[in-house]
């Protein structure tokens, strides 16, 4: 499972909602105190890092319409997915 991406060029209620969902997912599935038979086999991949810039905007080079990823946006977020898969499969990532 992956975290939700931010949306909108500037901060907005949708972005805040997605942040709340991401916080919930991370707390539910990455917090050892919450581990049970269901959650122990769920892996969360954080893909929303480094999308929002320091000034809280999103570049059109990452999300052309501030909702859907560009090719460079996909490349940026799927590094984390690739690394997680390699860790689960116990193989060394190819750089």
C-alpha cells in the first residue's frame, strides 16, 4: 500500500485531507503497538515525500495538473516502491 499524493498547486483542504489519511495509514500499519494478524503483513510505502517544495507548492514538472504525475514524477516516487520491493524480496537494488 502507498501513501496518498498531495494535490493542488498550493495548500488546500484536499491536501490536508490526504495528509490526515497518510497519518492514519502510517499510525495503523507502521506502529508496532497496533500490530495484529491483519496489519503485520501490510507494508506502507511513503511516496508523498519530496513532492511539496519548501514554499508548500507543487511543481508542474512533478504533477502537470497538480493531481496526476508526470513521467519525472513517477520516476521520483517509484524509487521508494522499488526499494521496498527489493527489501521484501531480499535482493540488492540496482542503481
